[in-house]
């Protein structure tokens, strides 16, 4: 006999945990003729088709992404519940924070962003989070440099984000202070990304962008 598995299990494996998400996923599989109403199990060989169908026909969007206005490209999205895999942030507050900051920078027409401060984890994570959407440079917060070198870098960028709650010396933050600088105080990567986004949004708003 061909191997099969409960449809509910397959749906969970695809990130559909809540009742609403399971119902939406099942409806999509039924509409595509991959399963039919009342059938509890699905043949294992149908898995690739089922996964492709779910991807194409159902969009789960978490409440946080919806509230942040990140789901604009998905007008028919289903609101994801606990444990559901959101199509935008995949359940990661850090990823959501990064997307919100990228959007704020795009709105403000900022492309070259310098982050000052942060520990080695932050230094590793930030460029990955920002992807190719922004030109990101990270500056160590503990190494002082001559003012004219710093000024040259400030001249070449659109915005400087100071990570005030992380490893950053007073001398370094003073050299980078200026009209292009956005100072954040929040602890934790998702929190300072959101704070920077909010401040950049406010600045873009004042500039009428
Ligand atoms: Zn989300």
C-alpha cells in the first residue's frame, strides 16, 4: 500500500498550525483536487504538489506584519495565528524589524546606511538581514578614529544609525553625531531596528517624502 499521512500533519509541517490556517490550507488542497472533503489522510507522493499548491494559493500573514503594513502585496492573505509561518517575517521579530527599517529607508530615499556600535553577533547579522536592499556598512563602536576620516564616511552615506545601547564609546558616538545621525537607545536587535525605522520615518515625514 502507498504511504500516506494525516493531512493535518502535512499542513503543520508546511507552517499551518492554527485552526484558521489549517482550514484555509485544506480548502486550497480540495480546490486543487489534491484531496477531497472529509478525507483525513493524503498520499505521501502528493506532497510536492500539495506544498506547491499551498505556496501558490494561500498566504499566511501574521498580525504584527499586517499592522506594520508589510502585507500590501498580499491583499487576500489569511491572518496567521500562533505557530503559523508568516509569509513575510517567517515568525521572526528580527526579520520583521529589518523589513520595516528597509521600508523606512526606501521611503526616505536612503540607500547607504552606516551602523555604529553593536557586538560581533549584531555585526554578523545586520548585513544578512538587510540583504541587497540597502548598502550597509558597520563601524565598530569602541575604536576611535580621526574626525576627518569619519566625516568623509558621513559625507558618503545617507544615514548613520547609532546603536546607543550597545558597545559604543562616548568618543565614537560624539564623532559620528550630526544631522545625518539617528540615535537609538533600544536593547535587542529587533527593537533598535524598529526604533531606527520610526525615527527615519519621522524624518522623511518632516521632509515631506
Ligand atoms: Zn509576519
